[in-house]
C-alpha cells in the first residue's frame, strides 16, 4: 500500500494523530487556527485522508486506522524500494557517505539489527 500525502495533508494528518481521538468539529477549530482554513476545507482534506485509509470518522469522532509510526515505516520502506531497489545496505551507504555516526547512533542501529534478526 503506497499512500502519497502532500505537505498540507501530512501536516493535517500529524495534527490528527497528535490529538486523536478528536471530533471533526474540534479539527475544524484547530485547522482554522493552524492553517486559516474554512470548515469546508477542513472537511474536504479530512475526507481525502479517510479515503486514503489513514483515518475513520464514526459519528463525528475521528480516529486513526494506522498509527503515525506505521505510516512512516511504510513510507520509509517504499522509499528504500523505489530509490535503492529495496537494498537497505545501499540506503545506509548513501545516508552515511558524507557523515559519521555517533557511537550512540551506531549502538542503536546495532540494537535494531539484532531485534530485526530475532524476528
């Protein structure tokens, strides 16, 4: 499942994840302040996010269908697939080419690899 979000959609999705469960009327108020949106714009963009499978709206209460972490994990995997033919080592080589990892970062990556190997 590949879900593409525009910049504004991503900011709105982050707002929903941060506050969910949240009423659609509360989202209208928050987007008026944050984005200077009218009610119809807030509802139209929410509908797009619901249609993309990120959220559901049950009787005016908006909840996540997938978490922010799940969404960004899928986006990251898709990026590695598209840009590096699915090669995680190629991605890491590109990522670290012009920068060094701190000892703490290297240790955390080793822990992640260990956990992933155990699965």
